[in-house]
C-alpha cells in the first residue's frame, strides 16, 4: 500500500510538472526577433501611394459587431485584461468619382449574423450597421480585404447582394487559393465572379491606397496603407496583432492560439517587430489600426481622426 502511494505521488508530480511546462510554453511564452527581416520603409509606401492621381479625403469606420476574446488569447501570459473583438469595416472616401463608379473603397466586411456562433463567446451584432455595410459595398468602386478569415470577409461572402458586389471585389491570388475563404462562405464558383489580383510585395490599388503582402496570419494576409490628400496616413494592419498591446509591448499571441489558427509564427513575429520599430516607434504620425481593437478605434473616432459610420 505504501508503495502504491509513493508511485501515485511521483506520477502526480510528473503530471504537474508536464502541465506547468506545457502552460508556460503554449500559453505564456512570447518571443519576437530582435530585428525584423522586412526591409520595407514608410518612404516606399508614400512614394507608391502618391504617384498616380487625386488622393482620398477621409477614412470612415463602421462597426457591425462587438465581443470579447477569451482570457489569455491575445497577449501571451496575460489573463487579467479583457480584450475586445471589434468587427468593423473601413470606407476610404474620395471627392471625385472613381473608375468603376462610386467615390469609395471598402476595406473588410466583418461577418454575417449567421457566422457569429463561429466566434464563440458573447458577441453582439448590429443589424443596422450590417445594412449600411451592404449599402456601402454596393456603392463602392472596389472592395478589398486584409485577409480571408470569416470575421473579415463573411459579410461579403454571404451578402444578399453578392452578385452586384462580386465584380468589384479584388482578391489576391493567395486569398482565392486559401481553404479559409471557403470556410468563410465562398464557393469555387463564387470566387470566379471576383477579380483576381496577382502581385508581389506592394501593389498600388488606387491613388493613396497601397496593398502590402504580409502572408503569415493567413496565406492571403495583406496590410493596407492609406494616404489622404491632407497628408494624413493610416496603416490597417489586419490581424498581425489583435490589440495595440501586442505592438506596443512587443508581446504576441500564445503559441497554442497560433497552432490553432495555423499561422506562420516566424512571419507574424517579423511583421510585429516591423510594426513596432518602423511604425509605432519611428512613424507615430501614421495611424496604426489593428482590426479588433475597439479602444483604439473609439479613441480615433472621438478625436475626429476616423469618420464615425459610412457616408453616401
Ligand atoms: Zn480577425
């Protein structure tokens, strides 16, 4: 009997140590490269954005949903702070009609109400906001996405106006080829209705808008740089970070979350280091927006740096 207790105690201690180490590695550990392997500079973006014609005049934010990440999911090792899951769309506005009709570009489309359950947890959905998003996409000259996850592209994939919008939806080849876009609601047949973009590195989408290829979080991930006529600049960084804390504190998502997402941690680590060094530290004048960070968005809207809602 004595021996049995002894063995049980040893097994329990071993299990405890394994569990402790697994938690440390999978949930608490965060490492970032000392220096990013990305050589892109802000000047590259500025030059490409300003080359081709009249620049846009405003960026508007529309929110269609709001929830919260599970504790510990956003910043490795941090369980005490609550992090928002804002679901938004951006409207870049020009003061003259663009090729393709309309004066606007739409960036990201959140999700459809039927996809809320895929996010797990408590997420509110704004039906009025969703209707404005649909109207915004119908009126736009083009629609683009930071990446092909359902919470960024689902509002387009399951749009009741899909046929009207598809012809001006511009998807990089990597987004089109990604299995994630099928999970977001597209079929192969629907993809053939959209425009395919083939580019490496940077792509000048329209005067003042530059796409930056940043595969890693997903195969088709891209950041989007916007420069206004006034000289004001934005960098929509998609989901490289989920909250500005990831950038300012240089702390990333836990390894377990990356494994679950199937993201390339090496690439995302270099991108996060680049955002920290090149934008947050060296170019504070650029308005850096990570997609799900409600507090940052609200602050910008309050200061008048982002328009509140879409315009028609
Ligand atoms: Zn997302």
